[in-house]
C-alpha cells in the first residue's frame, strides 16, 4: 500500500531521514523535528502508517507483515537515519531485519519491544479511547512540555482514527518480543535506544540488559521526559541524533 507522507527539505540532499510515528498518531508527530533535520541537510520523509492520518484504511489487513511492507514503496529505502517512535519502533526493527529498509543509522525512541499477551495493548488502547483528551487545552495539560503545534497534531490524529482499526494494529498483532532482535539490528547499523526517565515499554531491567549487551552508549535516558521524548525535549532529542549520525558518520 502506498502511504501518505509528510516531507521536509530538498529531495536531492546528501542525507535522508525516515521518521515513523506510533499507534494512533500521524506524521504531524514530527512537525518540529522534520524542519530541524531539514535545516541540517536532511531530506525528511514521515510516512503515515495504514489506518493513520491520510493513508488508506485497511480494515482486516493490519498484520505486521502488511504494515511494514508498505514502507518499501513509500519512503527512501536506504536512508541515512531511520527513527521509530513507540509502535513505529516495531516497524523500524522489522524493516531493518527484513531488509525492507537499509539505513546507515537507527534510532528507536521508547519502542514497544515486548507484549506478552493481547490483553495489555487492548487495555492501553481502551484507556486512551475513553480518557485521552481530544481538545488542545486538555492535550497540553496532559503533556505540559509540548508546544501547541504538537497538541494540534495529536488532536487531529485522534480525530481521524478508527479505534477498531487501532485494536487490529496494536492488540491483534500481539504477542511479540523484539528485545533479542536489537542485537541483530545493531549488527546491521549503529543504533541508539532513546528512553524517557522511566519507560513502561522498556523497563529498567530490559534497558540494563540491552546496555550490557550492546554497550552503555547504545542506551540513552533523557531526564524529565515521558513517552514522547521528541516533543518533551526536542533539543535533547536532536543532540542524540547529531551524536549518532554526525560524530559517528
């Protein structure tokens, strides 16, 4: 499936970045990150996963295989940098392992590495469906470090999704366990696992095991942030990208 994409920068730029959003979000998640990376010489492409944003719905067809396969015809397949946030981290890991995308560098932002059952993601989605604010003031209150432009993107994404589709994306694909796959990804491309101060999706024990396996520099905790690190502290997020790509590239 051809996905809708948001782009920033010059398609002829020497470096490219692919930014993959999380479940119930859309390309507006990257509305501040995209222009900043473009200003630093990247051509940036942010796809909207099927069922999200302006990409087509695909009721009954939200398997991980189908969703990650969409990337092959929608984004640059050999980007300098591949970023996956939350469920987008699942997409990024699978895309690299299956050679759908062949990035030079990989950054995983609080990725959903492991679900042991379907009940947990179903519960998380139902909580958001019933409780997550739908107005700008409420979204900003729930995320006090976001800017209004971040909240507007989240409001628009929530207004446009179908919750049954999201259940198929997030719960019906579970269980999965990608913790062991990080070593394989890191053998393909230099990797950073970027985590908030406390992560629900990558608990402290898992983060410590990954750091022991891949080296302490592979895991970066950003103090004072929550699940959406790039919106809570964009300066820190961009500095991690620069350290990964500019200093190591």
